[in-house]
C-alpha cells in the first residue's frame, strides 16, 4: 500500500486556512494575494487613499467590513474596507446602499469608487460604485448589521 499523495496549498489558500482556523494569519493578508490585480484596476491601497485631499476621486479594493445601516442614520450606511495596509471608512448614501449592499455582503472582495471626505481629522470614502472582485481562495464571511 502506498502513502497518499500530499498536495500543497497555494499561499492564498494557506492564508485563508489560517484565518478560518484561527481568525488571523501570521504570514499574509488576503488582499496581498490580489494586489497585482487591484493595481491593474487602478485601486489604491487604503494607506495611500487616506493621504488624498478632500473631494479627490479614488478607487480602492479589499474586504468590506463592519457594514451597518443604523435606523437613526436616515438611510445612510457605513462600513470600512480593509486591505494589507489597513482600513478606510466608507459612507453610502441611501440610493447607493440600496443598489450595492448585496454585492458588498456576497462578494469575497470588492472594488469601490468614490470621493474622499475629510472632516475633523477623519477620512471617509463616499462610495458611488461597487463591483465584485473575484478571488481564488474563499474569504471568511463577515457580520453585517441592519440592512
């Protein structure tokens, strides 16, 4: 009887396995594995986007997080997008949220277009467009608040 053949995982699969098993990865961030694709799409890393001036157009990509639409916000929704450089806050007008929230919830990763909003030291992206970014390895699901 021969030993079963072992197959090795890609680095993206290893990162995903680490996150699924432990909630974190000591070796890589999931977005690192798609950064070359994001670069081709013109997406800036979150750290770079945070340095842009107020009202600048921006394209960013990564993992949508902390999505919520509080009942007291008059239909405005909030969240963040995370990549290998950190997070940046997101703001969605009601009509944008209505159009894109399923994509944000269902997509393993997302490409967002919008404008930088600076106020009292806080940097947000007022999102006006959302697209799915296909990824090779599954991304762990995230909690979503009020939709």
